[in-house]
C-alpha cells in the first residue's frame, strides 16, 4: 500500500469540479483517487497491484521465454 505524503493544490473550473464529483460518485471512489488515477494513466504509471498480478500470472504459466532475436524471427516469420 502506498503512503501519500505529497500535497498539491490545483484550481479547477466549476464544471471540472462538478464533472469529477459526478464521476467519482458513479465509480464509488473519491475525487482525489480519481485524480491520482488520471495522473498515473497520463504518465504511464502501472499501479503496484497490477504489476504484482501480471508477475504472478507470468510465473504461473511456467512458459518458455525467447530472446529478443528469436522474437524478431517469430514476428518476421523466419522459423527454424
């Protein structure tokens, strides 16, 4: 779990605030959580929970991994 320790103040138009409040209510979350999510999405941040789920999924598959060169060959259709 992440501990939030940084405070940041922004000014919004009444429309933006109302829209954020309506969306947060629709999703059952807070406006601040909605804003943090939007910032993460914009910056390309992957939430820790998503990273852990992806890692567990990859490990559970016990798949064979290929090198980047082998992957290029597969994509280009050059099979050996």
